[in-house]
């Protein structure tokens, strides 16, 4: 079951955060070792760090239990952040006017690979 080119994947969909905010944190951990990335996300003070950290922990668990890989040899190959749907809401303004508010949602996919 252990392949030379095994890619471990974990994803999360419909996260209440914009892709722009998630990409700021995702850039911190792209192409880094898993051990460094988990520490980096733990001490980052943004909400997006917690969301990306959960997906990363899921990918690590997939690698450990499904593929039997050692955590110390893993690195983050890809972090894909995409937009999901947008909720459009109406915000009441003065004199009977209304403004539209867009609430954006996102998807995250993390791919890990073993260092050979």
C-alpha cells in the first residue's frame, strides 16, 4: 500500500471565511515540513489559522492511519483555497434604501507528500 508517489489529501468545504483571508495564512505553510507548519499555525493569531490547522491535522491523521507513514517525513505539497458559494443579504439604510452584503464561504484542500 505504500507507494513511492503517495499523495495524502484532506479537504474541508463551506468554511465561513473568505478565500483572501485564508490565502494569507496558507502562504505561511506552503511547501513546508508538517512539523514546522503545525507550530506556525498554532501561534498564528488569525481565525484562518485554526481552520487550516484542522484540515492539516486531518491530513496528518490520514497519512498516519490509512497509509502508515511517519509524520516526520511529510511535507505540504499543495494548499488549495477556493471559493464556495456567496450568501447575499440586505442591510437597511436610511430613507428606505438598502445595501447588499455578500458573505463569502470557502473550500480548503491540503495535499501531503512523503520526503524521499
